[in-house]
């Protein structure tokens, strides 16, 4: 008799892959727990303030109207900025910073050390790279296979390189970087104002709670816990917002506070600071009408930044990526002059580049919109 074929056992790799995929999905769900917690607190505070405090407890009609109108303004700005911080995708380095296929092969073939650095120097010669590692090497991400732009770092949670990365915030389940740092600042500001407003308008009723001046209803407990929550969050938010205001005034990121940027000639913790006014405009933009709104208005492209350094790298000017290469390769997208002479009006009131060159670059690179990326590959 012919025996039927036995079913082949499931490969171990498939089981491991399925288990790994399920674990990653569970982790992604867990990352949303802090966001869900904040949203739950926000929904409860809305019910407690609008329904229990304003509609059921306040007796003065004028006070009710003023508090409800002001509350909804703060609430709308808070929710809008929080939403933008969460769902604005962090910007990643553009194609110019990714190694070509031939460079990847060369990097894999070469032994670690000076040979690999030579490959990276050749790949970065036309890029506006001015920061280095502690050993003076080109900053390279071996997970994303790209030369890191200045102020760019790899996020272990997102597993991506993030432009001008500040930190990965679990409360927004997102990386805070170039594309959403303004939104994050506004989120901190409006959440602080939201909590301070609730604490200030709830204070008199909180005092009445302890002096038995309130009727014995369900609103008593909402009023008490609403004041405690608003006061507690106000304290923590004020310190965090003050810290990030200091960062903006110095043009630093959280990561740069713990590890100062290293330029080729030396370490300079204030290398990117241009003065308070220009530092502020780099985050909020030139048009003041957009400063208080959660709309993108930051200056630059996230890949290169002006510096206050007077003595730039002498090697940069003598290499093929210096001024000589600009005449040979007019199609390269980034300025070949030292970075402090680029980025237009942040440093000077007169443009450093000829108008024809500026128009050509404007057609190739989106300098103010994070949704635009550079398509040509050097």
C-alpha cells in the first residue's frame, strides 16, 4: 500500500517571526498608554469643569459665560497643539545623505578604521556636514546607512534617524524634532495655561468645599479633584516648559545639553546659537502671526543649520566639497560655502549668494515645508 505523505513541520523561523511580529504589535499598543491616559484626564477635566463647575455650581451668569468662553479657547489650543505634536511625522534625512549602493559595498568591504572613514569622507564631501564624533570621525548611522546631518540622531524607539532630534516623548508617542518641536513647545505652553486657568477659577469653590460652603452634591468631589489635578500638572509643566524655553533661547536640543556638538576643530556647546532673537525665529519663523498657532513655520530644512563659529574647518574649503567643487558641480543642492555664510537672513540682512543661484536652489529644495523632500541624489 502507498503511504500518504506526511505533513511537513512548520519551520521554526516562521514561528519565531510570527511571535516577533506579535510582540512588536503589543509594544506599539503599549506606547499609546500614556497618550490614552492624558486624553482620559482631558475628557474628565472637560466634564468636571464645564458641567459640574460652570453649569451646575456657578450661579453668576456673567461668570459662567466668561469662564466657558475662555476655557474653550484654552481647550481648543491645547488639543490642537497636542494633536499636531502626536501626528506630525518626524523628518528623516533626505536622499542626499543616504549612501549609494557602491558606497555601501565599499564600506562593507573595507576593514573598520581609516579605510571606512575614507569612504565616508568621500560620500560626505558635498554635504553640509560640520559636526563629528568624539574621535573626529564622520557621523554615520549603520542602521539607516546614511551620513548623519548636523543635529540628527538615531531614535532607538522609532528605529529611524530624526532631524534635529530633541528627545522621544512617551506622552505624545512620537519623536520631538525639527518637524514638530514648535508644536511641542506650544503644547507645553497651552497645557500649562489650561491648568493655571482651571486652578485659578476653581480656587474659590475649592475653598468653599473645605468651609462647607458648597451644597452636598456630586460636584463637590469633582471640584476638589479638579483643583488638585490642575495644581499638580501646573507645577510639573512649568518646570518642563521653562527648561525648553531656555533651550530655545540657547538654540540647543536636550541631547546637545548632555553631549555638546563636536565640530572638526573643537567642541562648542554654543556652536549653533545665533543670539536670542535669531534662535527664537529659527523655531517659530519670521511671521509673528503664526507664532502662537500650531502651524509649521520653522526656518530651514532640518538638514543644515547656521552656526556662530567664525573659524570654520580649513579642510572643508580645500577639499573637493569646498568652493572649488561649486564651480565643477553646479547641480549639487547644498551651499559649498561655510555654513555660517549660508541660510540667508538668519545671519545677515543681505544674501550671501548670487540671485541666480538662490533661484536655482529654491526650485530644487523645499526650505520651509517639512512635507517636501529633495529628490535628486548626489
